[in-house]
């Protein structure tokens, strides 16, 4: 599909994860984030479970919580099957943020500045930016 995000991507610190809402059943680790969107892994039981009506994504790291970010899905693909705790399938989803409020934009920037560890260049790989 190609790289549709134009902003720099950053790798989150270990332990950052996402939860989709309003279902709150799809959750998983955050892979990378930019000012325009993010990529994550999440776990489901079947393909129907993956076809959600989720409208927002929430980001959590330690005591930091950023909720209710509206998004549009760019890609959503199965990347593994087997047993992942109580789940049968692991999927990767890339999304772009849509119609963020000024407050949400400020919070996304705050998350990137304080809870990411590397800038990621897809041609050269991860590199330290601090």
C-alpha cells in the first residue's frame, strides 16, 4: 500500500499500548506513532471479531492516558494465528487520525516527546533522536 503518513514516525517506549473503543475488547502494543497516525498489533478470536465498529483509539503508557482519538483505517491484516492467551489471531492495523481537536493534537505531541524512544526511518531503520 505504500507509506501514506508524511510525518516522522517514532517507536514508543516498551509498555505503550492501544485500546479501541467503544468495544474495548481489541487491544495490543503500539508499534509506531506519528503526528498523523499510528500502527499497532491487536488480538482477536476470528475474522468477524476483527471487523469492528470501533470509532476511536485510546493510547496508554503508565499513568498517561490519551483517549477518544477518531481514526480511519489504512490497513488491517492478519499477521499470525495460534494461541495468544485467550485469543486465536493477531492482526496489525495502521490508521490515520481524523478530525482531532486542538487539545488532542497537543496530547499526541506530548506523547511523542515524552513516551517514545526512537525516530524510525523506514529506509535506514531506527536511529536515536535524543
